[in-house]
């Protein structure tokens, strides 16, 4: 891992930048909201790709997590962060992500303003082995059966819950 301190924009709950702080301060203070992007990568069978976070990660090591997730860099546009993170984590460059929703995720150590996108991808995935130990597609029943069993990250459990609410709202 790179030992250089990462700096992130702190935002209000509307996403307006109010300052820039080091990640080390943001990840221990849930009152400092920072922006992240998530991409839900589905295959043609409707299965969702999850990544197993590297044991070297300081946040939820070894847990299964959202297909793609990462911080938005200072001054970076959200769609640019989506493309960068998809390429950095999974080597995906040929996918047109579609914006789904945004929400605030908070836990005892951080608060994130999450921008969630989805894409359909059926080609080979070459993942970043420094950040990810494994990737595989899961069906939604398999995900449901894993919730609350400490297999999935708390971030992903909230993400999948938010996604299901989004689907339900959009069916009505």
C-alpha cells in the first residue's frame, strides 16, 4: 500500500464541498462527510459481481463488498471517479455506467455520501490484486442469505438494501 496521505473533500449532506482533510482524519470522524462512488456490476444472468476486500485494507478487510467502490478525488467529477475506479479495481473500461441514486452511509468511524451506478458487463474481469483478494458473481438469493452473517461489509449490506428499495420504488 502507498504510505502517502490521501486528501479528500469534505462535503455537506447536499454534496457541496466545505473543505479538504486528510483521509486519516475523515475515517475516524463520522461528522466529516466525504464522497464515494459505487458501481453495481451485473452480468447477463442478473448476478451481481462482489469483490472480496484485501486483508491489507484498513476498512472491512476480508469482507465481500460492492463491485466497485472508491473515494472521489478533490476536484474530480463524479462520472470521472466512476470510470477511474472501475478501471483501477476491475480493469473495466468498456461499460456505460448508469446513475441510480445517492444516499448517506454512516457508521461509527465514517460518513459517506454515496453515488451509486450500475452497469452490465459480461467480459473477462482482471481485478487489482493489491486491493482485492477475489471477485465472483452472486445471485440475489445468495446475497440475501449472507446478510447479517459478517460475510459482507456493512457498507455493502446498506448498499444492497438501498438498491432493493430503489427497485421497488421504480416498479410502482
